[in-house]
C-alpha cells in the first residue's frame, strides 16, 4: 500500500491535466511478493540476489528520495510462463456531484472495500479475461463486417481509450451516472458535446451507459439549478460537478445533442420511459430549436476552437434533427398531433435549409458565405432514422463533394483550415450510401493513425496534410468511430 500524499486534501484540486493527490495506491501480494523500502537498497539487492529483501512495513517521507513499493514474482527456470499482478487506487471520495461526494460504482455505496474487491477480481480473473477476449473479437469482427481490416484495427485501438475517459457512479436515487472528463481541453465533467460525438460506441454496446452520461444533464435542468431554455454545456470542472463552468453557452448545439440522443435511445428501447419524467424540459428545448435553429445567430458549436460563426449550416442541421427527434418521441408517446406538428416543422426547416445552403454541387459552411463548404455530419440521423427530413439527394450530393476535398490524412473539417476532427470524419463517412464510398474516408484516417509523428493517445484534432496533432489527445470523442457499425446494426435489425 502506498499513500499518494501525506497531507490528504480530498477533492481539493480540479482542472484539466491535474492528477489526484489524495487516496491510496495498492499492490497486493497476489501471485508474488511485495516489498517496501529504500529504493536504492532494494534495487541493488534485486540485481545481486533476485530478491528485494526488505523488512519495512511502513515508511513516510516528504523528501525527494521516496521509498519504493516493489512487486516481484519468481517464475523459476522456464521457457514460457504466464501470471498476473494486481494494482488498485482508492480515491476515498471520487467526485462531488451537486454538493454531495460519492465513491466510484465499484464500492457499491461503501458496502465493498478495496480489499474485498481485490479478492473478488482475483477469483474471477479467468472469467474476466475470457469476456475481455470475446469482446475484443466482437469489436474487431464488427469493424471487419462494416468496413475492412483497417477499420477493424482503428476500432480495436480506440475502444479502451474511450472508456478510460469516464468513471461510473450511482446516485442516491439509484441512477447510473457515467461521468466523462474533457481531457486535454478544459477538464469539464460530462460535456454534452463530448457525450454526442462519442455516442455511437455506447449505442452499439451499452445504451445504459449512454443514458448514464445524459441523466445528470436532464436532472440539472429539472432541478431548477439550470434555468436557461436550452441544455447546459457541462456540470463543472472534474472532479467537481456542481454546475456549468463553461463561459460561453452552446444553445443550439447542446439542446440538439440531447434531443437527438434521447430520441435514439427511445428508439432502441421501443418506448419513452427514459425521457417521460423530463418531458417538460425536452419540450422547452425542442421549442428553442424550432424558434432559433433555422438560421443560427452568432454562437458556438462543438467545434468551438474555430470560433463563433453566424448562420452555421451544420448547426442548423443539428437543430432540425433535434426537432425531428422530438417528433419521433412524441409519436412513441401517442401524442400524434404534436408529432405531426413538429415533424412538419422539421421538414419545413430542412426545405429552406436546402435552398439557402445550396451552392451548385455542395452546401455552404454558412448560409451567407459564398464559395465555402463544411462537413455536415449532423445529417447522418436522417439516414439512420429514415425520416426523409431533407430533400432527396441532399446527403449524397455533399458526400460526393467531400471526396474531392480529402487530403493525405483525411477530410478537413471545412474550408477554413487543413485541420480536421476524425470523429466527425467517421460520422460523415457513415452518410455514404455504400461501403466502398465509406472506406474512401476511412483509409486516410487509418493512414494518420499509422503514420503520425505525434506520439500521443489518439488525437482527434490534427492537420490533414502533415498528420501532426493540432490539439486534443486521449479524448472520449473517438467513440464516434463506431457510427458506421451503429448504422449497420440498425439497418440489420441487430438490436
């Protein structure tokens, strides 16, 4: 056991790139031995004798010469051997959510301690590893079926990366809460415009975790703590989740994200049970999108690094599909008049959108900007839902245009820069009508991941000509790589 800090300041620090400095790190003596002592002496003993030979049971220091916690396993004389060791970290308290502190889900409300969990995991090792191997194969096979070997490799490389950006909790009402951290950006908790791009992975394999990312945002509005007519951007700065801290709202972005994802979850469930208690909030957001989404004012979208941009055509699509999503949920609730009204509104908005954004063989970045283009990844839901909100040929027209704009390492986000977001590339690629066209977008992304000189946990924001990271690493958004898999599962009735 090692204590991370002599002075325990639980949940005292927050922010991006800040590591915890409270709690306890453990290495149990399972399948080996554990020693604690002077680092130099233990290393010298191991080199000369093969044993650390430490008798210390407790050490405390604030000096630079830190004691060493050492695990050893003697495998004897062998040509081949296998074993496993265990490590664990108990933060004591892991997050503050709405002014109450919680331990992670693993502790089951404090009824299980870390020693019990070590024993449980040790006894279940073979079963856990078997399930992990089976799931690894499932991910690869899904990628192979929807694409090819390269797409399968991309998904295999991305899965644990996405999951690692989250932590699972359960609140006092029994709700699952799956909190993400906006890594390498601003450290926000449960940023809605991360929950949106990463959704395909969880929609494919565990929609309950997708709900667990959204429940806290819904509850935040329903509680009255958040009073604006659109969804919040975040819940705070990790690990303090007491309310939004982001300085600039993303009104259409976040309302559209929440409504669209809620509609998709209801479709998977075959009912609206998940959203029923939030219906008043959802209706308010739908009205905001209907009233303000046709021609967006000067506001941010998820690609906020590009700055404010008025009349954003892709943001308008998000609003339109949010309205359509509300209509789909209303239909499932038996509110047919409301469903007809909002679906008619979505189609009316889409017709005007097509006329205002059209520029010959493609669609503009902004309605008032001639000779521009951008990825319209938000339109993919019209394909997934078969709602035919946008006029026939709209999606295919832009997809064919994108093929002309690709660089060595992928399709740029829009005309302004050579950089891209590879999560959005995968969303855009999923709008293609066939696998051959889809793979034309995948191959440059594979090339980037295989050749980039930026040796960091996968960057989702990089230059499409140089293959170098522009910003962002280790972020959950690359769960968006699964959009084609999700599209195929829907089309094949695999849910």
